[in-house]
């Protein structure tokens, strides 16, 4: 055998081929199809084409590298070192919150100024009938310019991840998947600038989804204190420059982004816990909540100009206050109906939008000209509909609005004047469709949530709901930074206010608050499309300050989610499938398979003492990222050589000829490709006589190593961790002389002793739970003698 590592290759069928249920020749009735979808919710089985798309995707190293140098470092840490790391995490959380709050302020102020400039110029031409066509072209010109700038930023950044919301990529990373360039500085700047122009372009989209990604990128940048874009790498936060801590800070940033966008610190924490992060802890909850609080307070201070009065400000600011009227028990029935309708419309939106995005990937791809043409078409359609449809609706007198006294504080009542849009109407009148459709979404939502009665006609609410649903469906996924939170809320608010008007016409025995129906409708539509539960409830309550309507909101969210789940998954789950992100849900699919049916049956194993020549051949020949390390088995006495001088008399051992210890043996650890590259790059190797015998048990070797702090040419843990955080060079860039090819690397010092293994008879379900709950990158499969027979990665579970 030429190479000193083992190739265990047991041929077998790939157990993850598509099920026969997915075959075009296997036709199911619609009831059986729904039952099959519910049974296999979130557990799409990958086809061979999909696996090929995922071939280059790597997993993250969430597990602690429990090697000898790490144990020495932990043993030497003082109390002050532990405190400095803990305080450092709180400091980074503070910086994340402050940075997110500042970004939110910049985004909102920028979009407000751009919209103010646009509407000021357009409205100046609407009063004169002869100049209205000029007003349209100014409106269209502004929208097209802003949209093309937003799309151009995505194109010139060279990173498709800048487009859309970025939530699938963040969820994938927090699940343990390395998403290339998802959180670098260029992505952050591109996302912010693209979002500003996109939200000002008049397209039916929102900024809240991208804020999840923006906060994540800021959390990654501040915690790692390095940038590949700027070619800057500092060791100040070296303790946090690992995948495990980076994951936690990304969770903090994502939650802070949602909190600042809605002015909802608790909702931000819960949304990340429920929809974003796959790994959570009590300490992380406190740091995340602290970051959310800092983000909301920072944005509030900037928006208020550091005045004495504080209000929860975000990108979306409603704060409609409390009401002196509560709902009645009979109103729970229309609330339930809103939940069902919201779930159905949400499922319809997801289904059609996924089909459109499949078409985008297949036909448009990432070709700039195709994406630019799509943006031009969407802006043309949207601008024409938003500007022309209000002309079909008559002007209404402002005096027709029934003003309702609303309990804004505990001490006084006030009447909230509605922010209606005159459009082409004379003074004292307004256009009700323009007040929803033509104006910016935040103004439209405040008007829809308004407690005053008779603001909109039924036909206006129906038109706004349908138009917003159509435009949101075709716009979501466009090559711009965009989200769907606000469009779903406007659709739901229109639907809910329409339901309130219907109840008001049927029942006259009690007061019907159409504004509350709008709030409940928004919750239904968000739950039907996003499939969130607790987090959406809290966000709605914090956003609208409607705590007394908590029970109807909870009820509607549950009904809408259940209704939508009967047809498909959330829009983000489908987008992860489209983007070939190997996401592992929290619950495994039902299966009677064992790990031997699904494992990769070609695994490379290396001995505890690995020759440099063989390490180079291994790295060049295979693309694996993890190599189980085995203890060489006992060999004949003819293969023994001189004793190692590094052992004491009581630990006297014998050297083993490396040509003879190639038979498989028990697994004692695992070494990663990146770690092996660092050892070769830093020339951490030497003659075989410098090391202890390869068959020394790990327990004995650890005792020897603890007594000998130098242990040869070791790297200490801080240096090793700092090198791993840098970009790893290619194998061909290594400068290794011919004389060094026969040197050996002692892997026992750097390999992870806490390698997780499972027997080949393990059930698929238990192996899935073990892999998912521990955040593993590799799960080594062993036989009854603890010999390695295979290895499992996340792609084997899909």
C-alpha cells in the first residue's frame, strides 16, 4: 500500500434517493397528497441532482475541539480570564445593539427623504388635469431609478445573497451550514444601500426581512473583528473567532435587527429563537435580549433627537394605543374566519411565489440583463397600477369619517385624525384607495389600523387586498434587498378591516372596531405565510400596543398556521430548498432505516502518527473535511524498532515501523482538513524518533503530554485557534522540501479526543437527533469492535 491511511469502502445503494411517491408515474389523490405532505413536513428527500448542487457546501465546526493543547489552555486559565471573556461577550452584544439601531435610523431617514422628494414633486402636478400625465412619468421615473439602483448594487456586489431578505441564508448558517460570503463587509454595505433604494421604489416589499440579515452580518463583523474584504485580521477577539461563538453573535444581531425594525425587543428575541437559531442557551437569551434592548433604545434616541420622551421607534412605527372598547365573545367567530382565510391566502402566496422563484432560477438565473429587465417590468406594472387605479374610485368627504374617541393614555381621551391621501381630490376630500395603494406602506398601515369608522368602502378594501397580494407574490424574490413582512401585514389589514365592515353590517347590537379586525387580519396573514407563532403574536402586540387583544391574536395565529400547514411549509422553508441549503429541521422524518443504510461508506482514516508524504497525498486526492484517527494495532516483533527517548523509564515503549500498522483499529479521535493544513503550513512535524510510539493509549499519552509542556514542536491553543480563523491556503501553496516528506505529524496533540461515534446498528432517527442536537459536523460510524466503517455528515440525513 502506497499511502499510510485507510480507505474503508463498502459498496452499497444510496439510501437517500427520491421516494417512489415523488415519481411522476405514481399518482395520488388530493387527500392522499395532503396526508403525505403533512407526514413528511420539513423532510424533503434529496434527489441526485440536488445532492450534486450541495456537493461544495460545507458544515460548520460548532463542536469544541477537545484536544490536548485546548485542555492545557483551559487548565491554565485564571478567574480573571474567564471574567474577561464573559464581559467581552456583553461588550460585543452592546456594540451589536448600538450598530443595528444606528443602521435602522439611517435606513428610515433615507427612505423618508427619498419618498418625501418623490411625492412632493409628483403631487405638485396632480391638481391640474393637463399635467397629471407628467406627474405619472415623474412618479414612474423616480420608482424606476430607485429600483435600478437597488438592483445594480446587487449585481455589482457580485453576491446574490444581497438580494431578497437573506433569512434562508441566516437560518442555514445558524443550523450549521457555511454560507459563502453571507456575512462579509461587502454583503452588509450592499444590503443596506440596496434596501434603502428598494423600499423607496414603490414596489410591494418591506425592510423587516433584510434587517434580520443586516443584524446578522453586523453581529458577525463586530464579534470576529476581521474582514476579508479589507484584508484585515486582528487577534483582539481571538477567543470569539470560532464558528460556535460566531453563531451566537449572529443570533444576537438577527434578533436585534427584527427588534429595531418593529420596535419590539421581546419579539426580536422570540423570532430568532423560534424561526432563526437552531441552538439556544439561557446565557444567549440574556445577551440577545440585551442587544435587542440596546438596538431599540439607540434607534429611539436618534429618532427623538435625544429628547426626554421615549417611544418604541423602528422602521415600522404604528403605536395605535389602547381602546376603551373590548371585543365580545360572538366576535371570536369572525376572528376564527380571519384565521382560516389568512392561512389559505398565505398558502396560496407561498405556492405561487415558489413557482415564480423556480422560474426565476431556471430562466433568469443571475444574468444581469435578465434581472434588470425583470425589475423594469415589475416597476412598470406596479407604478401603473398604483397610479391609475385610484382614478377609478370617487373622492370622499373627510367629514364622512366617523371619529372615535380613543383612550390613548390613562388620563385623557383623544381623537386620532386619519392620515388620508387627497391624491387628485379637492381640499376636504380624499381618495380612499390612494390612501392604501398609492402612499407608502407605513402610512397605509396606520390608516388601516385607525379606530375611526367609514374610512374605506368595501370595494376599496377588496381591491387593495387583491392588488397587494398579486404584486407581493410576483415581487418577492426580485433581485433587490426586500422582505415580505409589510406586504403581508397590509394584505391582512385590508382583509381584516373588510371583515369588520361585514360584521358591522350584520350585527348592530354592539360596537365593532374595524381597526382591531385589521390588526387581527395582519396577524393571520403573517402566520399563514411565515408560519411563526409566539414571536408573531408578541411582535403584533408590541407594534400596535394592543395587549388587551392578545387572546384573539393568539387564536388567529394558531388557526392560520394550522390551515397553511395543511397545504405547504413556510415560504422560507421552500426558499431554502430552492437555494439547495441542506437544512436539518428539529424533528427527524419517520424512518425504519439504520445508519448503515445512509452513511457514506467511503471514509479516510489516518493513524496517530501520519507521514507528511501521506498527508499531502490525502489532501490532494480527496475532498473530505474530516478524518477519523485510529490507534495502530499490535504488530509482530519483527516490526519493532528502537525505544523512544521521550518516555520515562516507567513509560518505556517501542517504536512501530509505519509500513506495518495499516490494519484498521479503534477510533480514538478525529482531525479536520483545516487543522491538518495548519500543521503542514507551520511545519509541525519531525523525524519519527521525536515522538512517542503510535500505539500509546490516549490516556497514557495525555499524562505524558501534561508532564511535558513543550511536547516537541507544538503550537499552543491561542496560536492554533488564531491560525484556524484565518483563510486556509491550498495544498499546492505549501513549501515542503523533499527531505521533509518522510517526517511525521503527531496528531494526538491536535486531534479532537471527544469524537462522537455511533454503532452501525443505530437507528436513523436516534442518529439524526444526536447529530442535530450536538451540532456535529461528522458522526463516525463504528462496528462492534469500534472499528470505523463509515461516516455521517448532514447531507447523509437529507
